[in-house]
């Protein structure tokens, strides 16, 4: 009888996807995330001691968010309810609350695990918040998005945020090897081997996602069994199952903004090679080149400005060239513009001046335009002093009126624009110094 149960259990395991079979069932088998899961860290201690607290697990797919929730429920002898923020509404949340109250009456705590919690709207979050506060539920949310952008402050203040990192290729490689060697949950009994090259290809392709890596291994093993008599997974099989590589790219998520940030900062830091690399990463991942063209135009004003005014024209020309040529020919023009931006003289003087002037407007309200700067198209306006004593700069020596005031009276003497001693702004800086010298002569 016992043997039949064991066989049944083994058959049940074999029917499960490999990623599910290899999911850690105890704390010591959990892999990676040592920055939050080392023995001296609070999360590890909570799991070891079965101490529940509400938390948000923020990280890329396949890094262990669901596994951690299950391990915590196991260590605390807690009931766990799973909800998907995509499918569940307020009704489903209330049903979970009712179950939690029933378990609480029996002395069993309940964990509410919400996958993709960033998709929960405010009404859904508010529905379970009181029950998190009174201890009916322990809330664990899993998200691939920055929770500070997606969750309300009331919920954030009651849950500790743990950031999970993408696994390294070396860590993924180790997970794959473990799956090949495991005789209960993996392929250990089948004596399937894998070349180092095969493992390296899958580990790099998985992009830090352990679940994706194990799914790929499972496909590769099935392919091996169906196509050959060999017991070794090699580079040829990896290429067969992967085909044309599709890089990890999300044009709405935080990872997308990390890439554009890296591109922008590489340009600002005058590194054309790194800037070109990040541009190619985004293009390879499927980003709309016109989005990048718009950002390059912004770089021309924000980070180069008047140090090299040609940058703005080059960025516009690249944009127009792409619109005329399309992909892939037009992408070269954007690459050319990015390299130009990276090597151009840098100045954020215009960007800074614009910000300061904007702040001055907000702080000072609608200050009156000085009378001498006002237009005077009618006789009455002239009688009221409009345009009186205004001096036409083109009629003055050097085309400049020394000490003329163009600010509102309350802001006389303000300076927002400070050209840097680089590129064309060096000449602008010298010009402004010369004009100030003329003011002092009067």
C-alpha cells in the first residue's frame, strides 16, 4: 500500500511543470537574494521563527516572490490565500476576509498573497487595509513595479518593502544543474547531461528569471527525447529551442525607464560607447526609435544647451531622417545624433536658468511690467507713461543700452543664466561680462 502511494506521489510530481517541481520547500533550499535573506537579515529571521509581518516583495519575474510567501506561511503554520490583482475585485477580497476570520477563530493566522499588486486600484486596496491593521490578515504583495508609484501611502506605511534582485547568470546556471541532478523533482534519474555551453546560453537568455530558465530546460529535455537518442543537451539544441532571441524589454515598466536613464546619463557623462550600447539595447528590445529620438532632443537642450546649439538641430535632423527612412536605416541617424550629444561640450545652464525663472514666477505672482517696457499703440497709453524713456537698443552704440532695466521692479538685479566656460557658452560668458563692464562705465 505504501509503495502504491509513493508511486502515485511520484507520478503526481512528474505531471507538474519543472519550475513548480523545483520550487524550494524549505528555507535552506531558497536560492539567491542574500542581501535580504542572509541568516542575520530580518526576513530570514522572520521565516526561521515563523513571525508574520506584512510586506511587499518587489522584483523582476522568477526571483522568488511567490516562493517566499509560501515558505513564510509554512514556517508560521498559516493559511495562505492567493489573489491576482488582474482578476480579483473588492468582492473577492471580502471573501478572503471572511475566510480569514474563520481561520482566526480556530487560532490559525491567514496570509493574503496578492500577485501583481501594482494593478490593485485604490478601492481594492482600501477593502483589505482595515483587516491588515487589526491583524485579521497578514498582507504580502508581489510586484514587478515600483510600489511607491502604484500603492497608496496607507498601505505602504503598514508593509515593509523588500527588493529582490534579478539572479545572476552564475546563479541561474547552478539552478539548472541542480534540476538536472535532482532525482526526485528533476532529471537525476534520467541521467541527462548538459554541456557548459548549453547551460551558459540558457542562463544568459533567462535574464535572471529562474522560472523562465527552468521552463526552457524542460522544453530542451522534451526536444532531446523526441529528436535524438542522445542524453546530452548541447549548443545546437539551445539554438533550436530559443530561435531568434527576444530580449527582456517592457516599454511601460521600471526596467524600461532604467534603460533610458542609463542612455541619458551616458550621454551626459560624455561616454559615446556606453550611450551607443544602451541605445542598441533598447532598439534590440523593441523600443520605438521615435521615443528615443524625442529623448535625444531633450538631451540636446538639458545637457548641452548653448555650449553647442548645433546639437538641437542635429537631434531634430535625426528625428526627421528616421521618419523618412524608417527602420533599420533611420536608426543609424539616431545613433549618429547620440554619439554627437555624448562628445559635445556640456552645459545645463539653460536648464538650470529655466528652472529658477519658473520658480521665481511661482513665488512672485503677476508682477507689473515696468512702464518703459509696455507697448503704447494709443495716445492715452502714451499720456499714461507707457513706453516713456524706453531706449531702442539698435540705435545705441554697440547695440546695447547700459543699465537698462528689463525685470519687474521687485526683481531687479536677478541672474538666472550662468554660462559655463565650455564650448560656445565660453563666448557667451565673455559677451555677458563685456556688457556688465559697459554697465559699470555709466
